[in-house]
C-alpha cells in the first residue's frame, strides 16, 4: 500500500489524466462520493453538515461532497472560507453547478457552523506548505474549539503532507478520507496524532504511483507469517540465541525471550552473566540459560552457531566486556542477528556487515550514535536517518518511534500502521527484538522479520490498550497479546485482518 509525498501525488494525478485519459473532474467526483460514504457510515445521525471550503481542488472536493450529501437527503451548507477569487478550475466548476441548481446554501463561516452536527474540512489539500495565519488560522482554531466531529478531506488542513509538521495551527480531525493513497504525514509525528482515524479511498486512479515508501499489506504479511506444521517439533520451530542482560538490567533479557516464545519460537537459548543466572532462572521457565563470565565465554559462540537466528544487546550495559562480547559474537557467528540497544555501535557492526544478515533496531538516541548526529537531527527527519543507516550498514534498520520506519539498503522503506502510545513503556523495545528474532529463527528474511515484527508488536500493543487502557499497559501485557496478533495474521481472514488495521486506526476502502 503505497504512501506518497505531495509531489508524487501530483504526478500520479497528472498521469491518471494525461496518460490514462481519466478526466480530473471524474476523480474529484469519486473523492467526494468516498467522503460522503464515510460520513454516512461513521456518523449516521449527522444531518446538518457544514462544509468549509478553500480555493483549491481540496475545496472543490468539498463543494462536490456537499452536492452529493444533499442528494442523500441531508442538510449541507457551504462556507467559502477564503473567498472566491482565484479558485481552481475544478472548484469553480463545482461551485457553478451548486449556484445553477441552488441545491446547497452558501453561508458565512459563523452562520454555517452554528447548528452543524458535523464539520467537513476542505480548506487546504496536500499541496499546502508554509505557516497558517490570518483568516485561515482563525477558522481552523474556531473549528477545533467547537468540539464537533470533523471529517477532513485528504489531509487535515494546515498539515505538511511530506513531513507531518505543523506551522501555525492545524485541524484536529476525527476522520480523514485520503484520496487514492495515504500521505507520509499520517505516519510522522505530530501529523500521526492529528487524525483519529484514516480511511484510504479508491477513487479510480490506476495503480501507477511511483514511490519508495509504503505501509505493509497485512494480507501479504499473512503470507510471510511462519506457521507450525503438524509434524513440527521444538527444534524445527526456530532456535533463537539471545545475548543480553547485565547486573543492572535483568528485565530486558526476560522480555526479549518471553516475547520470542510467545511469537512462536520453538527454543530460546539465553546467554547472561553468571552473576544474574539465578535471577534469570527465577524469571524464565521455558528458556535454556547459559551463564558466562569475563574469563569464560567462548562456548556461547559455538552454541549460537547451532541456532537459526540471534538477538544481541538488550540490557547488556555499556561496559568494555559488552563491546568485546558483541564484537567477537559478530565475527564468530554467521546467523541472522537482531542488533539492539547496547550492541548498536558502528565500530562493532561495520567490520562484519553482510548485506541482508542484520536487523538494527535503534531508537532516536541510538540512531544518533550510529550516524554520529544529534538526537534533534534524527527526530527532525527520521525517514532520512533510517534510509541513511540502512545504506551505511547494508541492513534492514528499524527507526523506532510512532509508526516505526523500517528501511532497507535498496532505499525502500515502510511505515508500520499498528501501535499506539501504550507501547511507550519500559521493555517494549526488548519485546520487539524478541518478536523479530522469532520471525528470523523461523525462516523469514531479515526484511520480512523486521516488517512482520513491527506489525505484530504494534498490534499486540493495540489489543493490550483496548483490554487494559493505554496508560496501564506494560511490556508483559504486550507479550500476552502477541499470540492474538499472530493468530489473526495466520488466519488469513480478511475481515479479521481488516479489524486489526481498524484498531490501528487505518482502514482501506
């Protein structure tokens, strides 16, 4: 499911019109129909609807939607919030139809909203850049203050479609109906929090968009998802080696191992300092504990090489022994490895990089260390950071954060559509590493393991937050919902998978 920039969307519209012969007015009509369909579906009791229109084609979508809503026996009104001069050709055409048929009243802003059950935001489209000010800012702030449901057409007005950033002010939408394709802003903070629900509507544009960015198709993920066969046994269900933990951090290895087991891994071997062996044995029952110390650790490499995949770094701490162990591990083993947390040092990883072997899972601080940049630079452009790291380290790289970004060495990258604030809890990253490790141990490629792991991790967090509440979710709760998220994918039931996406606040029409 392709995700576009504003320029890519413009080129796609141009290609649909010039190369495929689809009149832009037809595409606008289809977009308006999709908006009306969602309004009727999500707000069946809304009758009086104020459609707040700008001058561009986004305003044209709104005017067309108002006409169609009238045909559904509703009571729409139109507000030409920014005036009529220099309207786009399509907006002017739809306004002319409205005036000739006298089908929908055109009212001043304050009059249009006073009795409205619902507001349709059609002020600015994906081409908007800059700062919202003046009359537009006053209108947007007034809409936000009303407390009435807001449906945005294509994008909440004021949002930068490419960066997800806001300058001035922005509509806070309850629902956004994106025409044809999602835009990057829906998966970049703060844009990801400015629309409670996202619907991606097919408006008849052929699948001709050219973009390096997408959200994973859950039905494709269902095909990637490893499953146990009737004749499987623990050794054929994936053997995962985990090198993790320290005197200071005993929770991280436990979360990682438990998550891997819940994600379907058949056997997990955990190598930890012998000083915490008793603690780990008290925390874990199914895992095989392998103690080591600074004078005796050579055997762990032999054991690791008998496994199918590894996770290294979780909770190891920043000590000379950690760096020595990680460096030797990467040199002495040849299995696919998830590199996390305290193993994420460029001088340790670069000497052993092999294309397609590693999955790196940094958060912003760790990414700054990998790329020798500041956290502020990483957070300003997380897409570029993820792409650069994937290129430098020739590996799948997950830039953890809201809608985590998985970048591949070839330049492609994915936004993860699942997950919520519930994942912002201690140990959540260790859970993610365990899930990815399990997928890799069961035969997924590093790319597949990374994308699948993010999706399942986010979905488990969504399910946990539904059951417990966002503020009370712990890493253990996320682990407990991994089987549910996995089973939905394994079912390949499109309705169940669609509901999983809906919980993640994204719906494909």
